[in-house]
C-alpha cells in the first residue's frame, strides 16, 4: 500500500518544519500550521529567520545541524504567537540527505513538541497531591475542633444570657463571635476533604460570569473599576457545577478589584477589570485518567500593581495571604474547585503591569451526563 507522505505527516501530533540549505521553509504539517498560527501556503517559501527572528534557538540549531551534519535538540524553547498564548516546546533538529552517503545535508527537519500539556498534567497531579495531604489534615482538625467549639459557644451564650454585668455579657458575645469565625474557617477547610459534592449540568459560562458581575455591582469596590467583557460567542455550553464555578470567579474578580483598590502608588491609573473567554485553536486539556478534551480559557485581568515574583509561587497555598484580615483560603479553594472540574488555574503577573488569572476548563466532563459527582467519583 502506498500512502501520501504529506497525509502521514499531517497525522503526526508534533509540529514538523522542513527547511532547505538556504534555511527556507519547504514543508510544514498541519500541527505546525496550528502551532505557528499560519497557513501552509504562507509558511512554505518563508525564510526561517522571518518566523521567530534571527536570535531564536530554532535558527541557531538549524545552522549548527547544517554545519555539523549531526542532530541537535533543546528543551523549553519559547514560541511566541499572535493570537494564542506563548508556548514552550521541545525542539529537535535533524539533518536531511538527498542520497545515502552524502556528506553535506540538503536541509534539516525541525520537530517541535508542545510541553504545555505535559506541564499541565504535572501541575494538576502536584496540586491534587498537595490538596489531598492538606485534606487529611483538615479532616483531623475538623473532627477535633468542631465538637468542642459547639460546647464553648453554648456555654458562652448561657453566661451572656444570665449575666447582669455589661462587661461579662460583652465578653460572652465576643466568645460567640470568635467561635462562629473559627467554625466558618473550619467549614472552609472541608472543601479539601472532598466533602463537597459537585452537581454537574450543562450551563453557559457567559451567564455564570454575568451573574458574578451582577453580584459585584452591589460591592462598593465594583464602582471603582470599569468592566470590559471580551466574550467569544462561539463557546458551547460547558458541563460542570455552575454554583461552584460562580464561587471561583467571584473570588477571582473580588481579588482583582481589591488589588486595584489597594494600589496607592498609581492612584491615577485607570482601573479596568477585563474578562476574556475563548476556545483555543490547538490546545487540549488532559488530566490523569481522562482523554484530551476541548478547552475553554477564561482570563480575568486587572490593572493593579502586580505581584512580586517571590510571592507568586506561594499563591494558592492554604492560609498564605498578603492581605490584612484575609484567611488565605479563597484562592486555595478556587484552585481546588477548578482542579476537581479537571481544569487548571494559573496566575501571571508582573510588578507595575497588573495580574491575569487564567482558568482552563474542559468543555465536557467524561461520563457525567445527568450524573452527580460525590466525593470525587461519578454516580
């Protein structure tokens, strides 16, 4: 059986680019067109230098391979794109010979494999492992603390109701309030024990986001910022728990508004909250045990002061907070709910340039048609 070579290469998931000795592109497969956001017609005949500039590792490696006739590779090579987020790829370059025994290659073939998916899998697995360990601790705390708290609260109420002394009654009321605060904190921890159910249904992500923005209309901080909606109307309905995702996006948008409110160094800067949704062109989200799934990206961007590099690595860790009066659970809970939807939450920030939180969610949850997820399983 004779197969069309171009059709075979188009079936390969890795991006393949063939260039001649003058470093002019001769052939690209379909994966390369998607990765480079260009058509086959526009790419073939283009100088490799035009693709990413003269300093890009792809051009350097291609020249080295042409000179040495030996394959070379480099990992974590950046690929900047016009429409989609930048990628990191593993790049390998191999020499091409017209006939066997040639000393000089007639060209090279570049193979680029997207590392984003693998990094997402590793990040997803790491987060699940951390949250599972934290969940065991949280379950122990809840068991040991909640029952005594109920007794303390009851005793304080009795003391307050029977006391005729104002100072004693005030102290009893304070105990009741503090017990309620601790109880609320413990209840917040319970999400990490997988004790919260996810009720899956089909829903419109834009309706969820609009509901969140309606809630923010009643928040005084919402009056300080302009809201910009950049919605992709082609996004289909998602399968998930809209109630939990409303909580996620409410946490994220409030964090953004709070950051802009506290940005005293740039009081004159326009405060803008931008919410963007889009389907990705070539990105597929995959989680352990699940096949690759079409993905929706929801980005929440602010024009606040940005986040220092040394802080970014700790964001989302339970009880870590930079805000006075904060518990450090809001972002951690948001990451947990996103992870339990098979998604990934990332934070990108630079000092003086604002912050963007990106949430990647699969369009569908495998095997959840009409089902409810209890304790991490489908029933």
